């Protein structure tokens, strides 16, 4: 701080003291007025931040919708390779950008939307690829391949960078992979539901320190619903239907 700044500050403090003595203003009143001014300025800054974020979301939605409309209008005119590139390539680019941002700590607010875009376009792009170049008519094989591949990608990336959104999609695609695989080998639907429900409950509990409260709560709810619906279908109209109430009480306790 220069001597000129020190002199100006001293003169300003003298003026404040003279004004406080002239109008009998206490130090507490000055502190209260300063706090009120800071509160007003902070509120204005928060409103500006909310409006900026809102316009960013609206702009992103418009860009995404425009891209989707363009692709839908000219889809039949595209070559098969370009159809794969515009879907799978978009998803892979979004995935790479999200990983890069999470590594560098930049644009943290864009990481989750980019992973969401990557999950949507990668899965749809793989479906397009199998439709254009694959063979066979069993849709379960396609679902098994795509959910396993993309789920493995998200699971391995989650182990590397520990982003909760990656764990969310890994759990989702893992459940699709497991249920489809068990259906292919002829396991009963109720057994699949019970197994998936127990698995989701255990994994959500194990990952509760990494997932957000909403994500962990969602997977606890999903696991409980899978388990209870399948278990109810098993014990319905049998001598053991009373055990359903016991299961519900156990889940509430847990």
C-alpha cells in the first residue's frame, strides 16, 4: 500500500468518526448497516447467477433440440457410416470432454450433463451400428452387448475419477445387463427381480459415501421395489404371504 493510499484511508476514517460523533451513531449501528449492505449485494449477485444459469440451460436445450431436429429431418439421406458417426461419435466426444474436465477441475457444472449426453448417444449409437451392420433378430443379444460394454466403460471410469454420475449409470446399465443375461438363460422373472433388488440394495449401501443422497436414495428405492414386487408375486395367495409384511418392516428398519 502506498503512502497516498494510507493518507486517503486515514482521512476517510477521520471523516467517519466525525460523522458518527455528530449524529450519535454507534459502532454497532455502523456494523449493522454494513452487514445489511453486504447482504443486499450478495442477494443481487445470487439472482444474477441464477438468471445466468437459467439462460445457459435454455440455450443448451435449444442447441440440443436443433441438432436433434436436423438429424431427424435428414436421417434417411445419411449413409450408414455417417449415422453411426453422428450418434456414437457424439457420445464418445462428450465422454472424452467430461473426463478431461473432471481431471482438470474445470467446468464442474458441465461434467454431469456431458456424461448424460455420452450415455444417451453411445447406447443409441451402438444400437444404430448393430442395426446397420449386425445380424440376427434377437434384441436381447443387442441389449446384452450394449449394456455390458457401456456399463463396463462407465464402471472403469468411475474407479479412475470417482464421479457419482458414473456410478449411477454403471448401476443402471449393470442391472440391465444382469437381468437380460438371466432372462436369456431362462431364469424366472421373480428370481431375477429378487436378485436385482438385493444387488441394488447392497451396492447402494456400499457406495453411499460416493453417491449423492438423492442417487443413493434412488437406488435404495429401486432395489426395495424390485425385491418387494418380485417377493409379493412369489408368496401371493400362499401360506407364506404374511412374510411380505415382515420383509417390508425389515426394509424400513434397514
